[in-house]
């Protein structure tokens, strides 16, 4: 039963990731290392460190959420920030200025740039990750993935998950 629920969660994750980014992100074939589609300014600085990147192919798409309902619906168009990062197999870092508050991050490594989190059957074939390294075996809640940002600098390290 748990395996069936986990598999269903991966299918939903792949569908929501692809659909959300397909409609909210432009083609990101630019030479820039990072492109922010929607930006918010604040007194706190978030340094996002993404590790365990399989290779430097494609693009890493990401969204920073400041709302539980929007995060749990995977409504990327309503995310506080959407961004694109050129992957590097050694890992990548990106900083964002944000207001104080609670946030959750979702990223996926779109190796073939089709704006979809590809899967084979029900298992993702491209990498993904959530803040607090939540969601290894299921879709995390906002509470599982959230972290608090104050007016001080904050570092959030997340590790990409690849199943194949």
C-alpha cells in the first residue's frame, strides 16, 4: 500500500512540476547562469545551495514559496520567486533577497530542457529536491519543507534526488 501511494505521489509530482513550469517559465536557453522570473525584495538574504547534481546538462528550475496552500497545490505561477539556474555537477549556489517569513523551495533538474520532470513508469528519471531535504519518499507538506528566514542571512542546503 505504501509503495502504491509513493508511486502515485511521484506521478503527481512529475505532472505538477512539468505543468507548473511549462506555463510559468519562458524558454531559458540564455547564456546567463541564473534567471529570475518573479522576484521579491526584502531584508533577509537566502543563500540556496543545491548539491548532488548528476551532471551539467539542461537547466535547474526552481520555485520559492511563501504560502502553504500555494506550495501544496504546486502553483508555480503564484510562487514568491521562480528561477532558472545552469547546473554544475559540483553544485550551485544562488542568493535571494526576501522578506522575513517562512519559505519552502522546490527544484528539479530538467536535463533535456523539455520543461517536464520526466519519469519512467512512476519513478522520476530526472532529479528533484525540496528544502529541508523533505520529500524523499513522498510529496512533502509545507511544514516538512519550510524554513524560517529572518533579517539575517540564512543558508538552505538541499540535495538533489535521482532514482535512475
